[in-house]
C-alpha cells in the first residue's frame, strides 16, 4: 500500500487480508493497567494475533459485540499517547521510536483528530421517531428539544461534559475511528413511568442511546444525562 494511504484505508486493507474473522481470541483487560494486561494476554501461548480480538474487562459483565473492543482501543490509545517512545527490553527486542516511523506507520500510530463539534456529533446520530401525529411522537419531540439544548450547552461550554465524553458513553470510543462506525448512533425512547426513576442508557455494541420519552424540563434532562455519563464506567453498571 502506498505511503499516502489514509488511516482508514490502511486498517481496511489490514482487516481484509490479515484478520481471520472466523476465529476469535480473548484478552482479559484490567482497566487500571490496560496496556500491561493486554501485553500479558498477548504473550499467552493460546493468543492468536490474526484472530478477531474479543475483549473481556476484568470483573465486569458484558459480551463484546463491538463496544468493549472500541473502549479497549480507545483506552490503550490514551496510554500510548503518554509514552514518548518504545524502548528495548533486556533482551534487546522491539526497539523503535515513533519519530522514526515510516510515513505509512506514522499515519497509523500517530493518528490525531480535532475535537468534535456539535455539527459533527449530530451527523453521527439518527433519531427513531414514532409515527407522525401520534401521542408518542409529541412526547418524543419534547425530549429531542431538551437533547438539542443539551448538545448546545456542551458546545457553549455551559456544562462539565465534552462531546468526546458523550461519544464514549454511547459507543465506548472517545474519538470517531479512522474507518468510522459501522452504523449511525440510533436514538430511541423509553416510557417514563410515574414513580420510577430511570437514567438514559446505552448499548455500546449496537450503538444505541435510549432517552426518556416526554421529558420537557431542560434542567431535569441535563441532570439526568450528566448523572448517566458520570456513573457509566464499566458494563452492567446502570
């Protein structure tokens, strides 16, 4: 592949030629030591480098249909950003410095993106409305108004939430992957029952965000979203 290839093209080609999607290999990841636990897992004799990676976060319930894997790569990327260079171990193996990568490797390992804007975030989403004119649709319109104001508050810096945090809450990744997501984020609604308190919730694997249908209080919606984001670390926590 030519050195001018984009990151997405590099990864797409790698996935088509080097990964056997009919096999899977499991990595047990400890959140406090993502890279260290990943390297330990990859050093196991049964680990298959050309198989599809299945991520299991230690101590957490959840099947990896894409969400845990995105979260793993996002978290490992953050740890890599804090490492200035790869150095040799005691046996003299794998000595390399990021500054010395070939252009194609630089595109892959030094991939950077600009902060997400409101417009970019909205372009990732699709709202699944009920039938026009129905009572459910009227309630959903109220919720979406609060949602759009919530996004505007993020953009204006009025609340302690970033679009990257919101994206990570929904998808498990705090950046849009080089190849993009497999589908749009699907925003759907759940009924609000009297006396029952339910936070907005997500499925990171299927890229779904579920919002309360019929909430018309902007402040109350904002508080629900912020609480959901701040209490969402890990699977089966909400």
